[in-house]
C-alpha cells in the first residue's frame, strides 16, 4: 500500500480530487490517502496557505495529489507552488499534452511532453525597482550549469524510458548569450550521451510558431522556466484547453501531481467541473509508483468516455447536461 497525500484545495478542487480518488480506487490500486490542507481555505483557518503540517505529511509520503488553490490578489499570500518547489527542490515541471478523440481541438495526433525547468531562470525572485521613482525595473535571470544539466538529463532519460524518438531543446541563445546560451551548450553536451534519441534545438520564437503550424513534429521538449511556462499552456491550447491538461512537479525525493487549471470559482459547488485534468495527473502519479497497468486502464476508460461524448461535463459538450459525478461514474463503469 502506497501512502499519498491529497490536498482537496479550493473552489472545484474538492469535487474533482474526490472523483479522481474514487476512480483510482475503482481501478484496484491500493493507496492509503492522507488528507492535508493548503490554499485559501487553509489560509483562512490557519493563517498559512501551506501549513507546516502539510509540508511534513508530504515530506513523509513523498507523493501528493494537489487540487487547485485560490490565490487572492493583492495580499501577502505567498505562492504555495513556489513554496513547495523550494521546499522539496521540485526541479522538473512535467507537462504532457495529448489529443483525445471526441474532443473538439485544432489538431489531432498530438503527443508532446514538455519538461520545464522549475527552480531558476527569470523566476529566481531577483526583481526590483532600480530608482525611487519606480521608472526603471530589473529582473535577474539566474541559470546554472548543474540545474540546466539535470533538467535536460531528465528529459532524455524520460525519452529513453518511454520509447520517445526526439528531444527538442528550446532557447534564445542568439540574444541571451549567457543564460540561454549556457542552457543550450549544456543541453547539447547532454544530448551527446543519448545517440539513440534524435536531438534538435530551436529558438523560442520560432518554436512558438512551429508548435502552432505543425505540432505533430514535436515529441519531448525541454526548456528554461519562463519559456516552458508559456509553451506548455500553448501546447494545452492545441488539444482543447486546460480542461485536459495535467502537470507534475518532480524532484529527486518528492513528486506533486496536479491539474494545470485553477480553482474555477465561477463554477464551484455546482457539479460542473470537468475532472479529466486532475484524473490524468492521478494516472501520472500511478505510473510514477509503478502502477502502469491500472494507469493505462483509467486513461483508456477516460478516452472512451471522451470519444463517446455524451457523459462528459458541459465544458466538453454543452448539450450533455452531465456533471462531475456523472462523468466520474461513466469512467468507473468502464473500469
Ligand atoms: N495550480 C493552481 O493551483 C492554480 C492554477 C491556476 C490558477 N489558480 C487560481 O485559481 C483561481 C481562479 O483562476 P482563473 O479563473 O484565472 O483560472 P481557472 O483555471 O480557475 O478558470 C478559468 C476558466 O476555466 C474554467 N475551468 C477551469 N477548470 C475547469 C474544469 N476543471 N472544468 C470546467 N471548467 C473549468 C473556469 O470555470 C473558468 O471559466 C485564482 O485564484 C488563481 O490564482 C490556481
């Protein structure tokens, strides 16, 4: 039995996390679920959006399924995601993007996995006004050789393990000669150790255009923090939006799985939330702990429900009249 922390989160979080746990249970996977709090609810109750008790539980189980969290604007609320990344050195942000039959989208046959460096670059927090009048602001991007190396290596190791054919390193080395230049240099060095994988590199602006014109050409992508942030959302848009986009934050010790979308306060408590993105995060978690067969079965059941299109939430089929619990049950029936 594997222990996993679950964080229901805010807004639609509790309903989609509950649906995911029930579906995983129906697959036969034996998980000891340990509840923990984070987000706005935790902040209102404990004065902390990420209480120490939650961090302690994650430290113990080393695995978490996290519902979306509401971040109030304009308060002293620290970002929970940033806090977790720092605490557990979750240096890989893994974002798979896959087409599903039956889901309206611009492209078919897309299967891209993006590795975003999660700890440095322009997200190092080194940002300030230079003058008192606040007419000049600066932000310092810190890129290090070891952190570049470990994210590129993670992408290639993933490619080998999952029988992927190609890794594309994305950069802006023509302009950012040191930060992005070093990332590209290190990336090419790492690539030489994987002759069985095709390697390619692209400048980020060209990459954005290529992803929109011909996304099928991409397989595994690896890039720095800011470029990865933008390109991973672009990738979700190619296959029908954030409702189907899972993500994982992974370090050497701890892994946290989540949906990419937020807490959707506009539809919270109405049984309207699509559970697919967090369910896909749940099957990433199952694969992470070696439960490949059960993960495959759940993914297939979800794909069948999406293809059929009658028992999916309204964001996917406005005429379905179906809510979170019905979509959940449709998936469970197929299991
Ligand atoms: N990982 C996270 O915890 C995370 C990520 C993004 C935003 N947020 C937070 O979530 C809150 C709301 O943010 P937002 O409104 O910008 O983005 P959002 O993703 O919550 O919602 C954007 C739109 O998509 C819809 N939507 C989102 N998820 C859906 C689902 N599963 N099923 C059906 N419809 C869905 C919403 O109803 C809304 O119309 C904010 O406080 C934000 O900070 C958290």
